[in-house]
C-alpha cells in the first residue's frame, strides 16, 4: 500500500505541474458555470439536475485530457522500462495511477457544489436528489477515468491515447441510442451498459445498488485490462 500511495502522490504532482490539467479544469468549470447560469437565471428552477446533466456530458472531453498522459507519457519518455522492472508490481502502478485520478475526480465534483449552494439561496433543495446526483457524477467520472487510463496504456502518443479515450467513452455514451435504432430485447440489453442511463435513477434521488455496482464493475474491468496491457509490455 505504501508503494501504491507513492505512485499516487507522484501522479498528483504531475497533475498540478501540468498546464494541460489547468486547461481542462478551467474549461470544465467555465462551461458548467455558463450552462448553469444560462438555465438557472432565466428559469430559477431549484433542480440540481441543471448541474449533473452538463457535467456528465463534459466528462467526454475533459476526462481524456486528464488521463491521456498517465501511461503514454511513461512509454514516450522510456521510463516505462525502469518502472516495469522496479520492485513495484504492475498492479500497484496501475492502482496508484488510478487513485490519483479519483482524487482529481473528487476535486471536479467538489467544485460543482458551488452551484447547489447558489440555488439554496432561492429555495429548498431536495437533499436525497442533491447527494445522489453528486454520487452519480462521481461514479460516472470514476468509470470514465478507468477507461481513459486503459486508453493511455495503448499508445506512447498522448494525442492518440486521448482520441482512443474519447472513442471508447462515446461507445458507452451512445450505446443506448444504438439500442433505440435496433429495438426489441436488444435495446433493453444494450441499455444496461449505458454509462449515462445508469445514472438516471441516482439523479432522480433513487438509490439502486445495481447501478452503483455497474460503475464499480466497469472501473475494475478497465483497471484489470490496463494491468494486462502493461504485463504484456513487461514480457516483450
């Protein structure tokens, strides 16, 4: 655990030294703030979904920016050989890098608490809807971070990793739309894997443990895939 945390701290330092991270954060909060103000100032609705809906969409662009360098930077600089032959296991490396993304994800979600605070000055917020909506934002982002980490392990070029990350996220984002075009039982089956639709219950204030388990399982699957990719690189 000590070595995993050391990797996490190293990655967090890289985040806060990287201009790309600041650009991603600035873009994220600028767009969320604009979308919130354009909706709330004209409708004055006390609905936290005015925050959660645009946030989950912006993840498509922001998360690949935040994750594309995680492994690809090591591959590009050649430090992957030193890292892969060190006493630290592949699992510790991947989990350490992923934990750093979860902390960054907490910062993204935590910064969005400003908007419910503004809304609370104009009316009463539904507390279950508020906190479960923010839980859905965190879970969606956590699953997307794992997908972005996997994409980063596939190439030594950051931009290629970023594009791969966006492509993979779009698959999970649009899979329920694909189901709509097919219809029938296939629609219901594909809808089960939609990274967006799974968060609808939480955003309505309904805690469904199957939805939580879906996001946790999805993150674990892509963490394991990242470990397998790096294991293959180690033995090449």
